[in-house]
C-alpha cells in the first residue's frame, strides 16, 4: 500500500503533507528529525491518512492536497478537528 498522510506539529500546529509506502517508518523518521523539512517543528502527530494501491495515485493525491484547492479540501475534511484546535 501507499499512503498519503497529514501530520500536525505539536510545536506550532502547522500541517505537513507527504506520501510513503511505509507509514509507521516514515512517521518515526519525522519525529526523530530525519526529515530536514519537518525537523524544526517536532514532535508531530498523525491526524489523517489515505491508502492507495498505486504509488502514482498516492503521489498525485499528495500533490493535490498541497495545492490551494487541496488545502481547502483538507480544511473541509478535518473541519471539526481543526476547529477544536486538534
């Protein structure tokens, strides 16, 4: 399986969107500082993920969620969660 995921920083509440074939391993890497993009904002919690059989489908979904319309989609999907401050 291939996963698109959204992490939320417990430091500043920022969101990070990514994709991977191994969600548990990737989540640990983010929290252990192995990703330069997320290292300064650790620790993270996983707040959303989707599973895809095809890697290209997962990559396309990640790119969409990182776009302007994708950010709107995230706010809609996670409206209650984000409204309550996580």
